[in-house]
C-alpha cells in the first residue's frame, strides 16, 4: 500500500468520523463509533478491511481506534460533531502543556484566550515538539506554554484522548505564557 493511498484513506476517515458522516450516509453512535462494515460498504473511496487495518495501525498520530472485537471504529479526537461524546475520564494535567499556533492568531488569543473554534475542545500537546508540528500546519509556528495544573486547581477539567492529545474546554489568557 502506498503512503499516498494511506494518507487518502486517513483523511477520508477523519472527515466521516469527526465531521461529516452524512457525506456517505453513515451514522455514528453517541460515543462516536461507526460500524466497520458500513464504512467499507458506503465509502466511495475503494479500500479493503486489510487496508483499513493497516491505516489504523500505522497512522502517524494514531488518529483512530477499533473497539475490542474490531467491528467498530472511531476517531480518537478532533471532532466538530457536537453530538459525539467520547466519554473520556477527567485527568490531572502536568504543570505545563503546549499549544502550537501561528502569529496571526496571537492578538486574538491574547485578548480571548484559546477557544475551541470548530472543534469540541481546545487541543494541547504534552511537549513542545508536538506543538511545533501542530502549529506548522498553518505556517511559522508559535508555541504557547499553558499553566495547566494551575488551570486544573482553578476548576478547569482536562481529558486525554486515546492517542495522547490533551483536551480542555477553553484556556483563559491568564494561564498562557506568551
Ligand atoms: C486558533 C490536528 C483566534 C488555534 C492537530 C488554532 C491537533 C484561535 C486554530 C488538532 C483562538 C484552531 C487540533 C482565538 C484558538 N482566536 N484563533 N481565541 N483560539 N485559536 O485545527 O489545535 O492532524 O481546530 O491556535 O495536530 O490547530 O487533524 O486546532 O490554530 O491535534 O489529527 O485556532 O488537529 O490533528 O485550529 O489542531 P484547529 P489545532 P489532526
């Protein structure tokens, strides 16, 4: 399987499992799971169960998970769909977490803090290198340090996705070191 084909399938899965399942007439349950067979049947992009397996296992960010008997699949984070509840357990965060962004957003972030924008959560990284990668998707990255444990001690909840992304509802500007 070529890297290009894998990437194409990964992008397609992100679209239907995070944002627009209706694009192919797919339904997700309340926890974001879709039936694997449904996806194989309804997808306009052609791929086999073996290829789907390979995409899930080798995915650079481990974006997707199967359930125990591998009949269902879901995205580990990144949803814009308001109805999906991943049922993640609240966690105590480390002292610092990081957010990669780009210069043009800094003035707004300075006044409003970090907002979840189109997604269900603000996404934070456990280390600077990961945050650099996230920011680089949009241009020259700027890395913000978030005083996560302080936030937690002030009543903010944190979650960690299956693939290690830290999630929270909003980051007020006073917890951000610019
Ligand atoms: C910015 C990818 C203006 C924020 C990544 C970001 C991640 C504000 C953008 C995951 C703002 C939202 C999520 C405010 C935040 N004013 N701009 N008040 N607050 N922003 O894509 O964190 O490859 O929704 O800095 O690796 O960039 O898809 O969030 O630049 O883990 O699996 O608004 O998506 O993963 O952008 O990325 P996004 P993100 P995948």
